[in-house]
C-alpha cells in the first residue's frame, strides 16, 4: 500500500473508526489509541484484506479485536482505574445538567446490563453509526440477523428502563 492509498484510507474512515472506538472505550484517550493502532495494523497487514467486506467493516473488526486484547491484558495486570470523567459545560443550568447526567447514567446502566451480542449490536448501531449490513459483517452474520438483534436489544433496554 503506497502513501497515497494509506492517506485515502485514513481520511475516508478515520471518524467512523474513532466513533466506533469511542463506543467501545467510552474514553477519548483510549479511543484515540485504538484508532491509531487500528490504522497501524491495517497499513501493516493490508495484504491480508480479502475485500470480502467494506474497508470500514474490516477496520472496525481490527479495532474491536485490539480493544478486547487490551481489556484482557489490563484485567490480568492492573486494578480498575478510577473514573476521572468530567461533565462538559453545555451551557445548561446545574439542575438540568444533573438531570441529564442522571438520565444518561440510568441509560448506560441499563445498557451495561444487556447481555452480548445485544449490547454490542446496539452500541454499533447507535454510537458507531454502522449500517445493519456492516454490523452483520462484523459478526460474520446476515444483515437480517443484525436488524433482529438490534430490535431485541431495544426492547430489552426499554424493559430495563421502565423497570428502574
């Protein structure tokens, strides 16, 4: 892969891969690392790309595998890091920010309790903005499987939100 091809691949898919990495990591720094490593691996192993799927699907699969490898490695070597997230200033009043943060937390709590593959399919569709076809390819399944799984995930999530 020459320099021009790598630049085109990077420019065409950076934001989608980064968005997907944010969905996986929930942390900007880690998402940037995942994205960087994804493109590094893609450039290094471009000859292994069989063109059986779209480039973005291939890149997201690389990102997912890297993320899972890192999580496994992290769970073996270190304790859980503290949550140092900060609420960004959105111009809303403190009361509204507290309500939004509480609602967001409840949604993420319900989402976290979803079993796989429902959670990942939902996250890929909503946060990663992937098509059902792309989601199906990531899981080596059909587009219809991705649609049904996403619909079931939405129903399960709604049930959990109603129960809270």
